[in-house]
């Protein structure tokens, strides 16, 4: 491999070639090219890179895969600061042959950071060096098949390398656009870009002082625009720390095709402004501590099917089929627990969901049992730090089941219960399934999914897809139910049926 090609090997990905590599490669390469391509689609792009480093024939078949997804992250600095330049040089040596394979490009916010510590205080001074991004702009400008582009520290990067901003605005086939730490320059690029992405994520640059705010965030209503060119294409939008910027700049703009919206901010002043801008939402994620003004009309967001909340204060006054609590309900202790419980009670009474995702504390089950007879499918995350014994620590699900069973029995409408927990707590899942199904006469399905980390991932409800499902296939009189563990296909079908549970009358 040439020195330019070796610049592609992300730090930690390059490994010494072994004799077995050369022994295995010929037999693999004798397969039909369509078969090889299908296999390579299932492996990590770094593994495709390893294959490409074994021989010329392997390089030819593996290059499309490892070039399809390029993640320029902080690891690229470990082998010298020329790595971005080496990558760009490699791509530009044969642009017609290599650049068309580039489908995903991720430029991390840490990629161009340089810094040194004060010898006396030890304090680290951080700065940016965007020199190598100039050649990267030439690659982006030619990346006509680029579908996903993610740019971290985007405002500083576009300020330091305006050629990259011009290149991003000029390409036409991006379907997914992610920009973090954006300001005026990035907003202008987004408003004039030729691409018409279906999915956009963006976050506003957080300022240290008024001088920086004036330099990077002095948007001018009536002059500066923000996503106004995407009204007929954008379907999914994630906003973080946007505040009033979008409302101020696009007060009259409507995005009728957006069906999924996520808003992360400390405070949402008026949710009605979002309802006006995005009238046809089906999925809404609100990650805010407070919403000052909720949606006040019942004929707004009539198609809203899913609502996820970081705080239980009710933002809408209509029924929601699928509700997600991204907060913990607890009993007793701090007065905030009582307030959160009362607001959750009210929220459940108003929305009357059929499907509910939540952290599975005893307080959650008590709240659902008392106020939400509409719930037919409950997905809960059981963590070792929030449920169980008085100390909050559990090594199995025994104490958790004991604490929630009485409330679980009172949820008469429940058809399915999905439990996500640490792998070590689920070794006796067969026993748990039989016990839960025996204790709840109307329950038909119980599923278990595991994670391996110490703590539950924040996105546990989206990541938990590999469930083991149990079904009460028969309930003999005066005898325990007949419980069967479903095969993967039947379990997945049952799971999807539970997720699709319609609103009850």
C-alpha cells in the first residue's frame, strides 16, 4: 500500500498482516463479486480496510466498502496532524475512481483541535488548526454521491475554511445533514445549499461572552434565513439549544412534510409556534425542563402518534397512542418527587396512551394502575440503581417483581410487558416470565432484553430491539398458565403487534 493509502487507517484500526490473511484472501476472492459485495456490506468499514491492506485483489473489492463511510475523528491526530491531508491526497489522486464511493462523511468536532498546557498551572489552552480542511473541501466538492454529512464545530470550521462552506453548499444529493455548534455562517449555508436533505440535525453554538455572541449569533430577522429552502423536502428535524432563533428568523415558514421533531433546550417558551411551523407531526420528542406555554388548541397536531417527554408537564391536551417518559418516577422523599408524580398522573389521564415506555420503578406501576386503564403495552427499563430494595441496589429481578406485582395486577387492560435490564439480572428469565404471567390473568406476552453496560443507556427504548418473548398460550382452570418461549420470528411479530396497538375507544 502507498503512503497515501496508509493515511486512511484510522488510529487503532491498522493491524499487522498475518500469514493467515494471505491464506484466507484467495479463497474469499474466488467468490462471485455480488456475494463479496453483500458480505462486505455487513462488516465494519474498518474491517474492509484491513482486508484491502492484504493484497491488490482484496484492495480492489474492499475499497468501495471502506470508503463508503469515513469518520474523521480525534483518533486521526494520533499518527500525526497530516492524516486529513493524507486522506484528501489519496482521494484526489484518483478522484473519478475513489470519491464516488464516499456515501457518509463524519467530521468530528475534535478533529482539528490543538492545544498545550501551561507549564506552571497545567491548564490546557485549546485552539483549532483547520489547515488540512482546505484539501478536504476539494474532496467534498466532488462527492456527488455523498448522502450523509456530519460536521462538528461547524461555525468555527466554516469561518476558518470558507472553501468547505462553499463545497457543502454546492453538492446536491445529501439526504441527512448534521451540524453542531452552528452560528450565522452555517445557517446561511443551510438556507442556500443545493441539497434537499430529508433529515436535519443542528445545535446552536454556546457562547462564552457577549462579544462572541455578537460575532457568531447576531442573526438579523428579515435578512438571515434558517432552513427556509427545505420546506418541501425535510421530514425529520432535531434541534438543540436553538432557543428563539428559528422562530425569530422563520416566523411565517411552514414545513408541512416534517413528521418527526426533536427539541432539546432548557426552556421552550411557546410550543404553539412549533405547532404552527410543523403542523403534520407524528412523532415529537421534547427534551426540555420546562414548556412555558403548551399547545392550547385540540385541533392542532391531529396526527400526533408518539410523544416523548423529559418532564411530565402536559404539553398537549389530546389523546396520544404512544407515550414515553424520559424521567424517573419515585415515591416520597423530595417534594419534587410528589410534584412529578402528580403531573404524570395528570398527563396519563389526558393522553390515555395504549403504549407506554418508562423507567420501571414501583411508582410508575402505581401511577399507571391508578390513572391509565388504557395502557395495553408497557415497556420498562429496570436499572440496578433506581428500583428494588430500600437501598436501591438489586442483583436480580426478585425484589423488583415483588414490589411491582400488586400494582401490575391492577392494570387490567395490559396485554404485553417488555422488560429491559442488565444482562446479569436476566439469567432466570424463564422463571420470571412464568411468574409474571401467572400473577396477571390478562397478560399475554412478556419479553426481556439486556444491555451490558453498568448503567442503562439513555436511549434504551430505541436500542432494545432483541427481545426474548414468552407467551401464555393457554390458561387452564385452577392451574398455572401454559407458557412457551417464542421463536425469533414469532416473537418479533408479537412485539411489532404490541407496538402497533391502536388507541382504545
